[in-house]
């Protein structure tokens, strides 16, 4: 009798241990698959890649949008609007300072683009809409001023269509991504130059396949301001 009670007790203990282990395993399986970083928004996970997905909500619209052959932009006009390769584009239209009230006036047209009947062209989409002091870098082409244009050193623009590591591999990114992380702003949509318009904007994770290989200027890296909680 004692032997039978011992066997039953052992079975009960093993069954209880099985239930405990199974419940622990089940609860652990419902936990997140990653450990979140402390500090919230003060610690960006991958700062150089956060802008890649900024315009991902427009990706399907870009994929289904017909191409307006009569108003396509080209790389020739794209580079003509810059003092040198890598320089901020100049402002090709007049600016009425009296109408520019508020710091977001430029973004009314350049944040999401659109067709402008006055200029018979599509508005370029800015890749860094978070930088609202636009005229700090972008200047007007035609304006009465005391300053004269300088003789900037000409840099060769990246060659399109001949920068693959292998014949069938994805093309590399031939420019720096600082302030250009938002890929779809320049490579998708009706305002994108036809030579660099991507054929698959719905694949929004661009840097999953395309890697950086810029030998012209050394990247200074990403600056992160650390804020200590007192």
C-alpha cells in the first residue's frame, strides 16, 4: 500500500512540474522578441535608416501611378539647379517674402509634391521636411544682391546604371545619405527624375538591398545628443 501511494505521489509531483514548466514556456513565448532600449525617443535604434520609411505610406500609390511623359524631370535639369554636385538645389521661382508667413510655407508645396499649372511641372519632394529653415541652405536663382557667384570646383555626378557589384546585383547608393535618408522622395513619384525613378517603390526597405559606396566625401557620422535624467 505504501509503495502504491509513493508511486501515485511521484506521478502527481511530476505532473505538477510538467504543468509549471509548460505554463512558464507558454508565457515566455508571448513576450516580445526583442529587448526595447531604455531612454525612449532619446535613443534612436538606427538613426541613419529612420528616414527610409518616412514616405512608405505613399509607396503603393507611387507603384500604381501612371507616368506623365509630357512633364517628366531629368537628371540634366536636376543637376543644372545646383552650383555643384552635392550642393543644395537653388530656388528656381520668385519668392514673395510678404506671403511667406511661418516657417512651414515651403512645405505646403514641397512636403508631398503635386502638379503646378503655373510652371507646368511637378513640385520636387523634399527629403528632409523636418528641417524647416529652408532658406538657410536654399537660395533664389534670380535676385538682386551684392554677392557674386563663385567658381565652385566641379565634381562628377554619379553614373547611372553602371554601379552594380555584379551584373544582376542591386545598384549601390553612390551618394551620402546624410539629409537624403528619405529614398522615395527623390526616387519615386511624378517628380522623380526619370533616370533614377525606381521601378518597385512598394519595396520600402531600400537599404535592405542597396548599400552605400560613396568614395567622394568621408561621412562624418551621426551626432546624437545624450540627455541625462537628473
